[in-house]
C-alpha cells in the first residue's frame, strides 16, 4: 500500500492531481490508516498511470472516465466502444495536423519573403504580408 505522496511520485504526478482525480470520481481511496491517511494499492497506481497516459494522448477527462468505465466493467462493454473513442480522437489529431501543416507553409512563405537584413522595418515584407492577410480575412 502507498500513501498519497508515494503514489504521486511513482506515477509522476502531484498529490493535488490525485485529489483532483478523486473529486472527479476517477479514483477513490477506500483504505485509510488509523491516522486518517489515504492508502492506495497497486491497482490504484495502474489506474493513475492509465489516466495520465490517456491525458498525454489528449483525451478529455470525460472521455477518460468513459474509457475507465469500459475498463472496469468489460462484461457490459465492447471493444467497439473503445475503438470508437480512439477513432474520434485520431480524427481530431489528424485535423489539427492539417491545420498545423497549413500554418507551417504560411509561416515558411513569410520567412522566405523577408530579406532579414538590418534595414528599417518600414518596408518589411513580413509585416506587409501580415497586414494584407489580416485585411483579407473575414472571421
């Protein structure tokens, strides 16, 4: 059994993060010492690592809660449910990558258009292009 500080260190999070996940009903602390300290099991550590990795993949807390419920009660869920959640996140990431690639190409054009010398920025091609782009956008 681990105290909250030990668990936090093993999972590379802070004790406050664990408390937050408890408030979000993603973790619980069923066991306490006589002094009232929370005690956590190896299973709690695995759950915390699961949550942490899912967060690194960009899943929302609500989605992680869904994945946890699937993990906890596999008899009442299918693999298709998990796959659907992952496919949705993958689609979001692919869309973001396209946005970032477009941004990269635009920035590269701005960079290539500038001579980069130390002359006055009164005639800076980057600033002019940004100004033109801003006046052309209709947000």
